């Protein structure tokens, strides 16, 4: 099976820079992003409309290109996790993780025994259709290559932050700034940035304490440099929608000036 290039880069201590894919459904977006210098792409199924067939096509091309994708499923449960892993997705970005119990369920769904209870799907894109999917070596390799990021998006989730960060099988920690702001009651207020940054600091501290990766969503290059300098290795810069729209706005404004 092909190794997970994103996990390998992080293991070497190399910052991995990606962007969200929310709108584009053509898998050709992946070589375009790779040519632009990005390290990975993160595809959103929670707040946008790609079908499972779209993800399957992108996962297959991502493995062939050695350009990893991470997928945020609509719900971080066994049903979605199993399907995404079996179609060849190595990296899962799990939303709305609110407890250590939920985190443990995610670990169980993403790893084969004895580490977890991942279902056995036979020969699939996840095995590159090679050899026996039941061999101990293949199962151990898959357990090592899967990369799980959990999102803290409510105040309650932080009650279990340290326990989740310490959990074997949870590879990276992040937060969802918009949903967290809403839950904390600061969305749209002058306090939003300060309060969310305080939570970012807690996530980063927990990741460092337990030797895990910290991931951050950033909307500017200045934010990216700030968190990179603070020790964040997994950065998601903006989205293809925002980059396209902002670039066209600037161009149109300059043309019409």
C-alpha cells in the first residue's frame, strides 16, 4: 500500500500547508493545487455537497499523485469513517468531537484490531488492490498510516481536552473557530478574536504536552506565519472559493478603477 505523504511530512517536522475544497468537484483540482506548491487538500463534506463518488475519485487520484487529501465527513461516526477509509482516504478531519468517549469511538473505527475495531473491506482502493487485506502486516501498516484530526467546536469539548490529546490513535488537534465562537456566545463581538485565540493556545499546549500535531485554519498569510512560528505544523489556508473570489474582486476593481 502507498504510504501517507502528509503523515510522513509531519513526522519529519515539516509544515504541511493545504486549503479547503468546498465547491470544485473536478478531481483535476488536485494536480493544480499540487503544482501551486500545496502539500495537501482538505475536502469538506459537512458544509458542502460532494458525493461519496466524488470523494472516491479524488481519493484515487490523490494516491496516484502522492498528494494527500483529508476529508471532513458530515458526522464522525463508524459509517462515514469506514466508507472513507475503504475508498483510500488516509486523513480524516473529524468534526464536533465533544468528549473522550466520542474520540475513543473514532479511534476504534479507524484502526484494525488490536488497536480498534475497523471493519474489514477486502481488496479496495485503500489496499491499492494488492495482496491480502487480512494480513497482519497490511493491517498494521494501515493503522500506522491513518491520520486522525479531531475538532473542538464547543465549550464542553474542552472539558476532555487533555484526555483526548493523550489518546493513542488521535493524531492531531484543532478547533472550529466559527462554531466555537457561536457556542461561546462571542460570535460577531469585539471579544471573538481574543476568546478564540485563547482556545487555540489551549489546543496547541495540549498537542505539545502529548506529542501530537496541532492544526489550524488560517485566512491570511500573517496568521499562518504566526501559528507556524508557535509550533503549528498542519495549516489549512483559506479555501478555493475564497481564494478565487478575492482574486477576482481585486482584479475587477483594478480594471474598473
